[in-house]
C-alpha cells in the first residue's frame, strides 16, 4: 500500500515571496504519478501540477514547480511570487500506473498568504 | 456539462436516515471516482467506476455504503442508516480514462445529526 505524508499542517508566506511545501511518499512501485492539488474554501480540488515518476526533469507550471527526488521519495512544491489567490489547502497525491486507479492523498498543508 | 456537478451541495440528515448523493461527471468521461474527506484530512478513496461497473469498491467502509452508475454517466452514492461518523465532504471526480487527469466536483457536505 502507498502512503503520502505532509508534515507541515500550516505554512504562511509574505505576498510576492517564495514558499516550499513538503511531501514524502512510500511505495514499492517504480511507475507512478505524483500530483499537487489545491483546495480553496469552495471545496473543489484543482490540479496544480503533475509529475511522472519516469521523467527525471522536474515539472513546472508558471509560478509552480516541483522538486522530485525519486530515490528519497520526496516531492515538494515551490510557489514563486506568491499571490493572495494562492491561499488554500494543498494536497500531495499519488497514483500507481499499474491497475490501481485510486489517488492516495496526504493530510494537506494550509497555506496562508500575508499581504 | 462543463465540469463535474454534485448535488446537493449540503445535506443535513438525522441519524438512521437514508441519503443519496448525486454526481454528474464531465460528458464522455468513462472513469468516475468517489472520495470521502473528513474534517482536517485528505480525501480517502471509496469507489471507482469504469463505465457502468464498479472496478474497485475496496474503499467503501461497510455495507451501509453503496454506489451505482447504471448508464455509465451519472452516479449515485447511497448511504443507509446514517451514523454521525458518516459526516464528511463526499467528493466525486471523473476522468477521460483511468490515469488521466481527474476533475473534481465541489463535493457534498453531509452532516448527520
């Protein structure tokens, strides 16, 4: 079974600064996907960024980038130039590429943006 | 529709009652998922449909929970004899096929009093 751990229940960052959210996971599989989802108060989970395990290059999406360390099973999210609209819960998630279709989520990090 | 639609948005029910939660996925998406999110936790998998059939229902906590997707589109999550511990946000997601990006609805917040 896979597990996803987010050790930071809460983080805060000054507007326009950079913040890094941590995520570690445990799996015996070699082919999988990792995700960061954002959940604002509206409750809808919004995909922020996706990383395929077989790709060594770290994924980037505008102000969002990841630091994927496969050997260490670490998958952190960096948000640059933080904006007020980035305030939300952020969840790290894992999905196997073999048969098991379900996402396994961490417990989340609440990100606060300080104006 | 443009996105995944879940109804109702909020549901308050008395302990012991039966409830149905509806999910209308994105048109053409064959995969549909139900997750449950308790307060302060991440979503936990309940059940996965591929088309009309439940491909994986290993996350359903007990036999009070049941889900259907009779025509391969809309799905209904059914909870019998509700308990206060069933209170949570129930999220539905759909994807074009398995392993492609899953799009989530806004969830149904179920409160059992």
